[in-house]
């Protein structure tokens, strides 16, 4: 039964990732992968809050399923590599360092938010 919760969360998270990525990227005339950057930051924030506020089946649905499908380490890695290969080394480094810093900060903020709202 637990795997169905993961599947259900992922079934929502993956399309949300695609739609948010496309919407954000369409608003920026830049080679920088703002869409991926955004979904990873939002996913880190949500996962932090879920970790603080939920347990058991809710963590499977929202944390593993939804956030797992919403965020994307592989796309982040690929886009960073492509930036470097195309001669935008500064943007590649900014994406790598910025994604790590923002992701950690968002996860921390989400954790504190979840604790504050739900007493986790």
C-alpha cells in the first residue's frame, strides 16, 4: 500500500515540475536554467516542511512521492554540465553553488516553518 502513496504523489509532482519549469523559463530570456532552479528550491522548502510536520504515510505521499518527482538532481546536473560545455562556466558554477545554497536554505526554512506551524 505504501508504494501507491509514492506513486500518487509522484503523479502530481512530475506534471507540476514540468509546468512550473516551463512557466518560469518562458519568463526569462536567459540560458540560465531558472525553471529547474525554482522547482528544486520550492521542493526543498516543501520537503523541509513535510519532514517537520508529517510522518508515516503523509511523508511517503508528499515527501517521497510529490517532492521526489518535483525536484530533479539529474536535470540540474545536466544543465550545469551543458552550460560549462557551451562556454558559460561562470553560469555553470553559479547554478551549482546557487542551487546547493538555495536548496539547503530552503530546506532549513521549510523545516522551521513546519515546526512553527505544526509544532514538529
